[in-house]
C-alpha cells in the first residue's frame, strides 16, 4: 500500500514538473492571437471578418497546435476608434492572456495599441494600418509592420505617375493621421521626382459621402493628377464622382490606397486604367492563386492584401514560436526577424531590426471590362518593385531601436 | 475664383434638394403622427437595395425602380405601422424614437451581413448620362435631373397638403384626431397611409441618389443625421420649412466646403444649435 502511494506521489510530482516546464514554454498553456479590426465599419470589407478568417486559416494550416499547446484566435471590433482599441487591447492582455494582436486596420487604432503592447511585452502584427512612422519614430521592440505602409504606396504610385508625365498634383485627403501622412509622403515623392503639388482639400472622414465640392476644387486647380489620399468607401465615392463630373479622363486619378474589394464594388467600367500599388494580387502566381481560391471558398470574395498579410504574419509568428521553443515575446521577435518569410505572400523577405517587413510591391493597372476574362480578373502587373526599392531602408526609417546598434 | 464659387453653390443646391426631398418624408410623418421616425435612414437604404436587386437579379431598370422601389418599401412601412408603430400614438415621442432606432440597427446589421460594407454600384440610366459644360463648371445631366425632380416633388407635396381636401384631412388629423374621427373620417387608416407614404418618399429619394452614391448598408446612416438637423431647423412637422431649410443648408454646406472644408460636417449642427437657442420651435415651426 505504502509502495503504491509512494509511486503515485512520484508520478504526480513528475507530472507536475512536466506541466510546469511546458507552462514556462507557452505562457498560460495556450497561444492566443487576437484579431483586432473593423468588423462592421468602413474598412470591414478590406480587413474585418476576412482578416479573422485568414488568421483562422493560418492556425488550421499550422495544425492547430504549437509546442503541444492549443492555438486560439479571438477577434473584436475596434470600430476604428482609438479608445475602443486600447481598451480591448488592455483587456486582452490583462484578462484574456492574449499573446499577439494582428491586423489593427486604421492607423489611429494601431497607434493606440502599439505602446500598450510594448509595455506589456506582447507582439503587434500590423497588417491593416499604413502610417510609415510605426517602424520609424514611433517604433517599438514588439511590433512588426507586415503588409504595406504609406511610404511604399507613395513611392510605388507617385514615382511611376510622375515619370509617365503627371507633373502637377492636387490631393483629396481624408482628414486624419493616415490621410495626412499619405499626403505628405506622396508630396515628398512627387517633389523628388521633379513634380509639383498645387494644393489639397481635406475632408472629414468618416462621414463624407459627397465629394463633388472637393473634386471641383481639384478640377479648378488644373492639376494633371488628383491624388486620392484616402481609403475604402471614400476612395470609391471619389472615383465614381470624378467620372460623373467629367474630371476623368482629362485629369487622371492616382489611387494611393486602393484595395481589390474597392475595384470589385466600383466595377471595371468606372475603375479601368487606374494605377495603384499593392503588396498582393491573388492572380500573381500559382501559390497565390491556390491560397486565394481557398480563401474565396470561405469568404466568397478574393482576399485583399491586408487579409493575405494577416495570414502570412500569423503563420510567420507561429513558426517563430516553434523555432524559439517558447511564446515569450523577446525570443519570438528575435526569431521572426532572423528567419526569412517564405510563403505565397512573400518569398525570402525579411523583417528588419525596426520591425518593418520589406518585400516586393506591385504596381498594377486596372483592366478594362474587355480585358477581364474571368471573375476577379482585375489587374495587370505593370512592374514589380523589389523589396529594397519598395520600402524605406533602416537608416531612412530612423527607428531609435534599430539605430542604436 | 468666382467661377469656383459658382460651382460650389451649384453642388450645394444639388445636395440641398436631396436634403429637402428626404426631410419631407420625415416632416410629414412627424407632423401628422408625432412619431420621430429614426428608421428613415434604414428605409432609405432599403429603397436603394430594392432598386439594385431589381436591376441585378431581374433586370428591372431605373425608371421602373423609381416606381416599384417606393411601392415595395412603402408596403413594408405600412406593415410596420400596423404591427408596431401604431401602438406608440399618444405616447411620449421618445418611445417612437427608441423603437425606430432599434429597427434601424437591426435592418442595417442584416444588410451589412448579407452585402458587406463597400456596397455595389448602380449605373446612371442611359438617357441621363453625360453632362453639359456651363463655362464655370461641368454639370452632369443626372445631377440637374435630381434638382428638377426634387423641386417638383417637394412643391407638389406642399400643394397637396396645403390646398387639397385630402391635405385638409391630414392637417385636421394632426390638430385633433378624435374630432376628425367624429366627422366620419377613418383616421387610423389615414395614419397608416401617411406613414407608408412618408416611407415611400425615402425610397424615392434614394433611387434618385443611387446612381450618384454607392449602394451600401450605411448610406442611410450617413445622411439621416443631417436630414434630422434639417427637420429640426425647419421646424418639426413643417412641410414648407423642411423644403426651404433643406435647400438652404445644402447651399451653406457647399460654401463651407469651399471656404473651410474641415468644418463642413459641423456647420449644419452649429446652425441647428443657434436656431434652437433663438427659436426653439425651428425657423418655420410653431409651439405645440
């Protein structure tokens, strides 16, 4: 009897020790990723539920477990409000034991969550927001800016449009951090390429549906190019109403942040001929097609670059946990930066010491209805911009963490 | 400089006629039924979707949609009135506000779930495509059509309410429904029809608007706040008030967009606050 008891005690002690060791590897016995995004508002088609689905796909493809522990995806709607985003993030970190937050579409929400994550040593995987400074002046040690930023958009579209003769610009800008930063980045690019900026009209966003006033001001300026420093339904309405008022094709539009979901809802007849820069197009190669068709089966829409980016970022994060043998933020961040990304989204690309994922961007032109042969056949890839040209260098970004080294 | 200002004024006039067209339905419903119809935005959005579905699934074009969409949405409105809204007559208007606001959230949520947020494009009918160059600006023919139609419809509604026997019944019903009923008029039926008519008006306005804006689940929510401000400034329930205020505010907004675009969202509400301070019943309203 005593022997049995003694053996059992030993066995229990061993079990407990084993459990403790595992708990050290994976905090709280679960790897939890929160997708914090705009579920119902302006950006819900280009991020939103599609981003959540993409994250779930990544977990499924990874096998649902890492280091023997369950991977869980939770999601919440930040309604594009910084205060809601930071409240959810605090709750997730403090009570729900969330290890990483993905997407964070809309720069104001990302800007609110990043410092909280850094303070609590949790990771942010930005796919949705665009502000360049997130891996520059306001960079943190626990952040990856994965999919695109304003610098890449401005350089991709701006340089190309100026080089093909669009020397004078006028901006129609969404009046918040994202729009202003996109406008200023593009202004720099246009000036550097020898162009001139004649002015800008800033409209309250969200909440504006009629853009004719701003477009007429752009028309009156006589600029060759009207730069749309806005996103989502604002961009859609701008493009539509510019056509209505006979502004296009006399003056041309440069969509600075346009998603495939926007093109889908505008229709090719309205959007044709427009140039835009994207980090992902579903029909680019076999790997991107294969993944995108799986996504389509679940969402009945092709993925935007943000959604593809969420998948790729989550996958890279999980692989880093596996390689590091723990989900603690510091070693995982190190692994994420040391290991190249290799999947359908990006091949052999790296995340820099500033947290910026540098990968190729694609300058594309929207096809006309005649050129489009099958559903979602929307883009011609005009130019592949290599990673070192597509994104600012570590030196240019001036992230204090990266410069110290 | 002057040319640009003309352009802005014209755009303001176009938006103003939308406001007038839309606020009229609200003003009629509030004036006669004393119900603050917060579901107006959702009904407006439904009208757009009916038109869009008709076009994409059944091939029903714009001109028929102008007729059919208000009819369909009006019928939904009538059903709503009979089942829910009539229970609120005689209660504090706050109850109506809560009910219709709740309905709005449900309807918008359902459409959002089914159709996403970016929405769908509705083409301008072939007959009204293109535009004319006015020298100071390029005026799309469709926008000119909107101004003309809404002015005609607004003036027509005002005539019906102020100058006909039916209008007299409606006005009497507002004043004292019991007395009117004592004269043998079927007042509950009249109220049902009025609500259906007000709702149909929203659907009509949106079919006019669909080719300009994207057909999205939030298109009503974007507009409804401004339209409420129009009704409040004009005087709750005043038909003429909402017409004049709608057009006037469109112009003010147009000028603001030109002079200081950042304030364009606020200017209407600043005016509303001022009017409420100085004339609490609105510009054209009277104390109840």
